[in-house]
C-alpha cells in the first residue's frame, strides 16, 4: 500500500475536523435571513472556508512548521468572511 501524500492527508483531516465548528457555533442562518439574505446559502461560505484550511496547510510550504502554518492558513482563509460579519448588523463585535 502506497503512502498517502502529505497534502491529501492534511485535506482529509481538514475535511473531517472542519465540520466540528458547525456543530457548536454559527454563524446561524437566521441572522442573514433577517436582512433578506438567504441565510442557508450565506453560511456555506463560512463552512467551506473552514473545510479548506487543511488543504491549504497541505499545499503550503512556508512557514516550515505545520503548527505555525495551520493558524496562518486559517486566518487567511477566514479573513474575507470576517469583513462580511463585521458589515452585517447584529453580527461581529459591539
């Protein structure tokens, strides 16, 4: 049996662990529904960004240690969605 490539292993772990935040916290579709945005579709941007973090860690070579690369890829993947949350009334910081 051949060994699984590093990027595929990271992507598989990311896909498995990326669903956990959806079970414990939002965003919830109701916040977007209140603004006449289809909340069921809007939250998928957040879910897909979380699921892609493992893949991004696997294909990125800088910085070398994975435990630094993981949070860095996470911040870069979720940064665009942070601006959406900050622009949405009722979401983000007070």
